[in-house]
C-alpha cells in the first residue's frame, strides 16, 4: 500500500491533526481517517502537520470499511479519499470569490473640464429644449467638479463662472429615488445610480422632463482612463416619442 503525499496540508486544513509514530522515522506522520459517511479529524496536543512535520500522508485501501494497517494508523477507502480532495480544492478556490475582481474606480478629488478635448453639449441641449443662453454657457464654461466617494454615497459638486453650482448626491445601490435638479435645460424627476457587473463605470440615469413637457431619460456614464488621471463622462439622451438618441462625451483632468 503506497501513501499519498498531501501538498500544503496545513494551509488547506489548518489546525492540528492526529499524529502516530512512524517506525521508520523519528518524525510523526499526520493521518486523515475517513469512514463511509464522515471525515474524522482527530486532534493531538503535541504535534501538528507543519513545515517541521512534512510527512503528512493518507493511506489508501480498496473495499469498504477500515482495514488493519500499521500500528496507530488507519487506512481509508480510495473513492472517499478522492472526494476528500475535491472538497479541499473547492474550499480553497471559493474562499474569496472576489479575489480577482477589479476594484471600483475612485473618482475622489477635483476635476477640471477639458473643453478642447470634449464634445460640445449644445446639440444635446438643443434636443432637450434648452434656450440659447443655456446652450452657449454649457459649451463655453470652464467647470470644476469635486467628488467625495464612499461605498454608500457619492457627492459631486460642480462649480462654474457666474455663480453656477450643481450638487448631486448619488447612492450607488441601484434604487430609484426622487430628484429635483435642473440638468442641461431639463428637470430631473428621478435618479438611479448603479455600478455594472465589471464595476468599471458609474452609471447615473436621470428621468427628465423638458420645458416642452416631453419625458425621457438622460444616462451619464463615468469612467477613468490614463491611470486614473482622466475622467470620461458619456451622455446619452432619449426622449419618449423621438427616434434615435443623442450623445456627447466630455473629458475631465484630475487636479494634482
């Protein structure tokens, strides 16, 4: 009967397990005993399966039940041993299912709108029904936006010339909430903030009502590029009863 070595036994199971004298060595061997229904792990006070005791072994035996083996050591059934290995592997691989998942982008800090690199919002705002002054201001204003971000809430304070101020409070839990913001020439009546499955975009969807009484949806998707130094803001507008959609994209540079 050949023993089967258990690599990294301590890291897989942890704790101290039964130890029996090995007539061929002064070291102790740790052994797992399996019945036909349960895995029996017996503890000992004096020894453990660690780097100092590397000879951790499982003794295999075909047939059912225990069979007489070397003194102090029990043999186990081969099929159950294979099942044991499957359990250990599942436990180790499922210990942290989010281990390889990328972290959410951190928008915290102050950002400055890059007017030259960005699309003009004027066509989108014209579709919304914003007046001439509102459209020209949006296409020319040098804006700053300050983000404060936690897992529960994200605040965005946007400031511009002439006392312009827009304050957003976002809860990225996917729930719809009432809203009362003047946004690009329309009134926001509801807002929903989510992280998609890959967690790499912050998506804010506003339910809006235009000055002409039309209803629709304005989606704002934020992401980071260039090692987090540039924020990309993508706008998509859809109005009920209109065909197609209108979009624009802005680039914001992070202040050092």
